[in-house]
């Protein structure tokens, strides 16, 4: 069977943890930050886990991770 190609954008955005969960960064942290509170921006720094439905799709895009 031939090798599968990994999805390049997904490689940059997601990390598969040791237990097989998918870690992602939160959205809404790039621009228009003046109107967002300090607490909100601080909470956006923390990574989050992808939902189970999305994680299954992401794992297909990253076959060797």
C-alpha cells in the first residue's frame, strides 16, 4: 500500500497527545485585541482539546502522528 500524505495545514495547527487526544489553539486571538478584555485574551492563550467529532477527522488528516 502506498504512503499517505499528511495534510500540511493540519500539521501546523494540531498536536496529537500521548493518549490520542487532539490539542488545538483557540481562535480570536490575532487582531482587534483592544476591545477584548485582558482576562479574555489570557484565557485564549491556553490550548484546548478538539471535540471527538472533529478529532476523528483531524486524525485522518495526520496518519503518522
